[in-house]
C-alpha cells in the first residue's frame, strides 16, 4: 500500500494511542480489585543481644541460619550451631510496614501468610500463634525502651530490634517468626528459624534442706516421657509425662546436703558467702529426643544465726572464736561459748529442715526451750530460748536436731554462784548455790564489806566467814545463811572459793531496816528509832586487795551511789517529828538512831517511817517504803486526873437527869389521859350551850314588848353565852394546856345567871 500523506499518518497514530490507552485503563480498572494491597513485606532476622533488655550499649549478633533457644524463655544457647549465651532478639530492619502497629507470630512453617489451622489457607498444616504485640512501628527507630510483658523495642547499632521471650506452651521443634501489621496474604517471615530445646526452671532456687521445690519443664517433646534425676543423690529419680505442648511440673523435697560434717558458716540476709552452700543439680531428660535440661537448687548449710549466753549478772558472753582465729562477727562461725548453770541461753539458726519440729540436747540429755518458734519456717529459720541445766565445769555439747541431721555448739560451763534472794535487810535469810566447783573439795563462803570508812574496802580483812562446807561429786553445794548485822547498805559481794582455788562471786544488796529500842515507854521518856543498813557518808566504794585468794573482786563497787540515797520522814501519831525530808545518814557500819519522846495519854501510839528515793535533789522523788511501829505509853498526869474527875461528875449528873426525865414522862402520860376525858365532857357542854342560846333567843322575842330592862338583861346573857361558846370551842384543840381550866368556871357562872333571870321572868309574868 502506498504511503499515506504525512499529515494523515500522524493523525492515525494519535488515534491508535488514544484507543489503546482507553482500553488499557478499562482493563486495569476491571482487574485492580483482584491485586493484593501488600502489608509488611521483606524478611525478618533473628539474633542474640548481650542484655536481657535492650540498652543503647547493647550489642547484637545476627544469626545466618538458626538460633537455639530454651523453651519458654529468651535464653539463647546456640547461634548457627555454635554455643553462645545471650537473649533472643527479632531483627525487623528488613521489614517494610504498611501500618503503624504490628504483632509477632510464631509458626512451624515459613509461609508468607498467617495460618489459621490445617489447610486454612491452603498449605497450612497448623495454626500460627500470636505471642507479642501490638508494637509501635515508630518505636523501632527510636532509642531502646521497655514495654509490656517483658519485651523491649528500639534501634541498637543500626538494627531495629524487639527483644523478649518466646511462648511457654511450645513443644520441642523448629519455628519461624512472622511479622503481621494488617489483613493481607503477604507477611514478613524470618529467614533463620528458632530451634526450641528443653528448659527446666526451679522454684525456689535456694533454701534449706527439706524445702519443697517445684521443677517446671518447657520445650520437651509433646506427650513424651521425661526422667527427673538428682545429683549428688544419684539414686533418686522419677518419670513424668510431658503435655501436648511439651510442658510438665514436678514437686520434690530438697536433698540433704550439709550434714553433720558441715561447718557453721556465717550468713546474713544481705551477704551470702559462695562457700556456705552446695548445689543440688536437678536434670530432666527427654527420652524421645535424648535432649535434657538442668537446674540448680542452692542448698545452704545449716548455721547458727546467733548464740546468746548470759552470766548471773545478765552479762552477754563473748562468743569464743572457733578454728581459724580472727575476730568473730556478731553472728559467728564460733564453735564454743561460755555458759552458766541455770542462766539464759538463746539460740537461732538459718536453713534448717522445715518439715518438722527441732529437738535439742545438752550434754546428751534432752532439754526443753522455755520459749520457741517451734519448727523452722519455710526458709529454715528458727529461734529457741533455754535455761542451762545443772552441769559440771567444762565443755558440753548443745546440739540441735532437724529431720535428717544435727549440729552442735560447745558450751563451756563456768563456775556459777547464785544467791536468792539478791537483796534483803540485816538478819534476812539467803540461800547460796554453787555449781562447777571442784568435785569433793572444801569450799568457804564469805561476806565482803562491813565497814565503809574510806573509798576502798579490803575483802581480805573486812569480811565475815558465812559458811564452810564441801562440794559433792558434781562440784555443787547449797548453803543457807543470815545477812550479817552491822553492815552498811547497798551492794556487797558474797564470795565462794574451794580448796583448788576455783572461785565465783555474786552481788547482794542490803536494804535499810528499822527498829524501836523499846515498844513500851513511860510518858516523857525517850525511845530510839534505829536505822540499819544505811548508806554512809563515804557513799560508793570499791574492793581492793593484794590477797591472791580474793583479788578477782578487785575494782568491783560496794555501798550505795549518791544518786541512790534515801531520805526519810519520821512521824509520831501521823504528825511529822522529822521532816518533810530528813537526811538520816548512817555511820561507817550503816547504823543511825533517832530519838522519839513518849508523849500523849497513856496507851498505844504510832511511830511512822516513810522512805523517799530522790535523784540528786529533793524536787522529785518516789516513795520507797512505809514502816509503822506501835509504842505503848504508860503512866498518869494531873491533867489526866482532872479530866477523869470532870467526866465522872458528868456521868453522875446524867444519872440524876435521867431519873427526873422518867418522872416527867410518867406524869405527862397521866395528864394526857385526864385531858382526853375533859375534852369529851367539854364537847357535851358545848352542845348544851348551843341549845340554850337558841331558847334564850326565843325568850327574847317573847318579852320584847313591855319588858325593856328584862330585854337588856337577856341581851347581855345572849352576849355572854356567845362568848362562852366561843371560848369552849377552843378547849378540844388545846387539851394539852391545863391553863384553860378557868374556862369551865366561867361556864358555871353563866349557867347560874341564866337560871336567875328565868326565875325573875316567871315572877314578873305571875304579877
């Protein structure tokens, strides 16, 4: 065909291009919905970091093919088949994200899709497991930071990493990591795979023998048999069956390391020496794969956390250092301690078997604590308080037994000397007991200090031999004695020594006592109030001697310190004689006397002594004691006789007055009866007068005319009758008053007048 004109050819090309473009756009619009919108794409990496959480200084080592991780953890044991140690990290530097958040999945396949189950989608043989997220895509590019559930995220040395554990419910095998940030058929998948191997976790990881320990396994063969064994107890083992996810748990009792031969090792809550425990190794072997995992339980040696031994003076004894020398710490690895018979001994320990109560022995015999925590607690700690039993001088083993072993501390019994009571007054009874003296030896008991006239007391010359006796086969003795007389108050030493120069001492405090020189005295005579065992003007002294037999007490104090002096109030019949506070001070032997005058009427009187304790002043004190004595005063006085005579006169007058009073009472009784009768009679007269008054009134009306003088007389009589009636009406109300008898005379006169008038009236009418 011949060529077209130049213009025509151009026009045809434009049309072709336009039509072709329209066709292609139509086809693209039709097929566009069928093309996937790709989400996260690319390849994820795996590797090891040297820290459990990402830090700016962390280092990252990538894996080329695979990485071996302990089941249920982030602990890496191999990288590309080479042993290593570190923590699993997911490298997402090669992943392209289409969203702002993403999740991590773990899968048995490396398909670039999320499997929901077998054949869903096609090619899936099992479901993928989401185990971490959501994470922020932006956080991958930032500085490392910790996020929830033990994961961290950020950029380390140019790599965008997520660090954290794999799921705990995965059995042994190979797994891939998938990165998912939205619904899509395309998912970023790790090129290296994770090989999960068995892992064994113990809880707790340390403690005493006998503790309950739980072993939990992860990453074993699904449904496989696992053998659990122990070392050094190689003869003990157990078989357990793993679950479908490769996990199991087994609880056992910790082994019994650190037995009788174990040393006592110092232990504190904050510092544990590496030498004071042994590892009990627990191994769990997977029979299916032949792989195994192990864990260590650090079984601590039993130890004594503290040992407290006290002297009779309640002084804590210094713990003696065991072999090895040096100064022991407060809670020591000491092997022995000084002890005293019948005194406090306390002990506590760490890491003892907690499955049952402890038992205790002293010198091979059982001893019972006076207080105890009972069985050790779950961590193996216990405490117990004792009173050391009677024992001979020297070393004795104090032994503690738990469920499977025992350990001892040596108690070096010292010579012990006890007095009971430890205070009293002159003449009071005291019992002294000695223990740990030489067997079958002569022993003497001394009282030191009778006179305190200087700052020192020489026990070799100022003493009283209280008792001489002998010890028995156990080196013990008991004596009873009286506190000597004429000794100063305050502290004294009672000293015991035997013929082998074994000695011990005990303190005794002499209290002040009081007595009257006589309990009976004539009026005006003097009796004396005696003070015994007083503090002296020398106050506190101390013992000092060159005698080797008594030199062990050199430097010990005797007497009463100034701030323990006592002031007194002395009263007679509750009235102060000496006071309010009197400094009654004893002489060198603690004696003083205060005069009391026997005064007052003959008979009993009281002498009172009240002691007050002050601290270097008289501004504030407390009452210590109150003592009363009965003093019988005899004799008579002029004043007393006069008073007695007056009292007798009063008694005589009282007798006369009583007789008169009885007579009056008798007369009053008779008068009362007469007045009562008179009152009755007056009432009758009063009634008659009323009738008569009425009759006179009628008579008055009859003679009203023609008898003026008679009318006047009748009016007068009426008036008089009215007065009489008024007066007689008062008689019953005053029956007790005899003066009203005159009223009856008036009544008689008025009646006579009435009769006379009536007679006159009758005579007049007759005329």
